[in-house]
């Protein structure tokens, strides 16, 4: 899974999950407006524009995102938001 990030220097992490048929760009304006205060992470869900592999299941995508959070952020982020499939 690919991730687009904004505001990497900030400690409070917000992860935003796009909806079905969309991609990271759905949250681009939001990420740009929040990047001064937050570290914004926009996963590109499998099977969507610019993804690196085909979609399998929501559970597979969720497990991969949880593993990413565990590995990179000690299992915790400030907030997770989503739309539809996200």
C-alpha cells in the first residue's frame, strides 16, 4: 500500500481513508490545510488510482493499515477519519 503524507514534522497524526472509487486526492485540500499543525497520512487503498496492488478485501486493507500504524507510530495515531469504503 502506498501512502501520501503532509506535515511530516508534526507529531499529531491524522489518517484519512478515502471512499470507494476515489483515491488520496479526495483529501488533498484538507491535508494541505491541516499540514501546518498535523502529520496527515492518506493511504491509497488497494485497487484505487495509484495503488500498487488489486483490491482483495476491506479486512486485508484494514490489517495493512493497522500494521503500518503499529510499525511507524507505536500503534497509535491522533485521529482516523474515513468516507464510505474508508
